[in-house]
C-alpha cells in the first residue's frame, strides 16, 4: 500500500505541485525528514491530480444535470468577475518508447473566478488614465510582455530600447491608494481540454461558488473569439457584463500608432496617447474613425504580409476594436465598480507556467492535466484543499522500486 499517513501525503503533493519533482524530493528530505524518490513523487502527484480531476468532472455532470449545489456561497461579496485566458506547455507522444518523441506546444485554458469588494458611484471614479499608461517606458514594457504571447509587433525591441533613451527621472514614490476593486476570494480552473469542455468546467465553478448570485458581475478577457463564445454560452444569461481587457487593447493601440508613423517616434507616441485617452473615456466612435483613416492612409496589406507589416498591424487593430466595440464602455464599468483588466488571470497563468512550462519540460497529456489540477487547487483561496483531502480516497499499492529512498541513498 502507499504506506504514507494523510499528513505526509499532503505535504508531498503540495511540494510537488510547486516545483520540479527532484527539487520537491530534496526539500521534503531536508526540511521535513520525508524521503520519497522523485519518480515515486511524480506517480503520487499524478495519481492525486487524476482523482481531483475526476471529482471536477463529476461536479460538471451535476451542473449539467441541474443538481450541483452551491457549496461555497459568499454572502458578503457584492460583485464577481470571471477572467479567461490561456497558457502553454510542451507535451510528448503518449504511446512511444522511453524518451521524448513528437514534442509540441499545447495551450492550457485557465479561468479565474473572483468575488470582489467594490462599490457603485454616480460619476466615473477615475476619468483620467493611470499614469503608467501615459509613460513611454512603462507602456513599452507592457507591450513587450503582453504581445510577446501572440504575434510579434513592429520594431518592438527598437521601441523598447528607444523608450529607455526617453526615460524621465523617477519622481518620488507616492503611497499607493487603496484599490477601488479588491479581490476577496480567487479560485482557479485549469485544463488541457478543448474549449467546449473548459466552458462547462468554468460555468460549474461559477455556480458552485455562487458568483452567479452577485448583484454586479463581469467577464473580462482579451478579444479572442472563443472567449466570447464561452461568455455568450454560459455567462450572459446570468447577467455577466462582457468587458474587453484594457491592457490588451492598449498594446494593440501602441503597436498601431507606431506602425502608422514609422520612425517618427514622437508623433507615434502622440497618436498612441490620443487613442488611449479616447479608449479610456469610452469614445469608441472617435477611435474607430481615426483607425479607419490610418488604414486608408497606408493601404491594404497583401494576403502574404508578414506579421510586422505596418498595413497588417493597422488592419488587425481596426478589426480588434470593431469586433469588441460593445465591450469598451469603460466609464460605465468603472462606475459599476467592475474591473477592466484581466491582470489577475495573467498573474495566475504565470504561476501555473512556473510549474509546467519550460523548454526542457515535456509532459504526457494525462500527467499535465493532473499537475494542472494540483497547481490550480493550491492557487485557489477557498476550502477546496481541505475538501479534497478530507474526502475518502482509495489506498493503492505504490508502483515501482525505490519508491521510498532509504537513509543514505539518493532520492
């Protein structure tokens, strides 16, 4: 049998969810006097993660049957938000001989389900964009960070370097104001499954949390079509408001402004600032008119245009705004005390990727799904960890030799 007490097993799995199995094994030995080999730690983690994934799937079936209870309702949460995005990891062939065969990148799908503390106001609580959206170095950094996950932008490296040249002396740091929208409880859904399956998982979590009962609620994500398909399928009927993530919009506008004006950095920056102010204040018609003028000025991109073709960048930005214009009433969202940035899910993906994404990590699909369940559970701030561990689970015989490293032996 496994031979571990629930306490030891819980420590081992928690550590394995945070770091590579070899490092987790070493830390368990040095910090807790628990000796489990990396190989067996991997088997244990994948076994527990698979059990938790099965429990998630049972809850999804209950949700689809209309029998899923609201087991973690937060009566004091006046607002809620669901944020969707994707990460990446590498997988390898399942049915191949030992070693890495057919390695390729696969997308992970992630949802942050948040209860929020915020209040409604009669006037826009922040009519001016944050200072960091109007500072060249900071905007260049944001563009590099966000757009690097998609297509390359025009001259991104050159603009980032030039922004350093234009950097202004730092002003004395001011005490940060209390945020108007604060997260109370975050829970995470993560999977390797397809979009449709992921949508049902996300919706089941929303109902289990009772977030559908919040008075004010939003779905915040970037402009990918499948995000809004899931929103329309699962969240719209509950009264969620669709909001285009402002940071992704900002980076599109930044790229487009510099694409339009080429090497004239000063004029490009002035154009970006004008556009971002219009977007922040909800003046979408003005923004669209100016973007159409820019596209008409540079001409239409050919079908074989490269990603850094200025005509293609402007066309894509125009299409991005046209497709999402109904989700860009930012002054109204701020008055309702709703978030306009999907930064929480971006941060969550970084925390997930820290465990599963690296050029030298190649997962089997089942192993990746199991580890995502563990990592998502430990990134969630509700009662799910205790709930998982307190649930009766089968005790199985451990597989493989050397599952426990003997004193004096290498783990």
